[in-house]
C-alpha cells in the first residue's frame, strides 16, 4: 500500500525501481513493509466485520424478526450476504500471505490483495448501509430508511473512496504525472 511519499493510483502498489526506492529500502524490503501494512489494515477492518456479522446473526433469533415483513427479511439477508462477501474478501490476502509467503510472490499478493480489499471495503460499506437502513425502516418507517441509507452511502462514498481518489490525484499533480 502506498504511503505518504509514494505516488500510485488508489489501490495499486507504488512503482519503484528494482534496486533502491527513495526511502533507501530495497524492493524486497518495500514489498515486505507494504504487505505488512496491508495485513495491519485488514486487522482493523476485520473487527468491524466481525461485530456486524455477530449482530446480524443474532437478529434472526429474536421474536421481532419473525414478525418482520418479507421486505425487511430480504434486506436482512442482503446485509448478511454482503457481510459474508466482505469477510471473505478481507481475509483472503492474509490467507494468501500465509500460503505463499515463502514463494517470492509478495508483489502479486500486494497487487491483487489491494484490489480485493477495495472490493471488500465496498461490500462492508454496503452491508453497513443496508443494516442501518433496515434499522431505520423498522424503527421509523420507509422515509427514514431512505434518508439514513442515503446518508450512509454518501458518507462511505466520500470518506472511503472519493477522498482517497482526490488525495491520490493531488500527489500525481505534485509529481508532474
């Protein structure tokens, strides 16, 4: 994952020379650090996924769930499926690292892992959005569901995707690309 001084498209590892990057790291050291940073980011995201998943699984066993409308049950199942997808996508790079760490494939793990993690973040954002929209629907009705869901889409879209895209564009402009 690129950090402060590195220039790359969002979700892509930085392009560096084969020998030594501007930080003084060798390519192998940079790849090792970037994989470590990716795995650390996954640890943070995984806690949120686990909490959401536990909540969604427990809802099914409440009396109120059995009284929910077909639409509400469908939204709940959609949230569960999005959480399952987020879980699979966000854990995959850690599994790949464990299976492939001695094969010299760090660059591939990093490149594909970054893309998979971005899709996983999208699934997580969608799962959280559907969950809070469902809660708003049950508590306050359809209008609240639309407002809360729309606000969540905006919040995630801006903070998780638009801002990093803008920051990446700023860095490319400063670097003259």
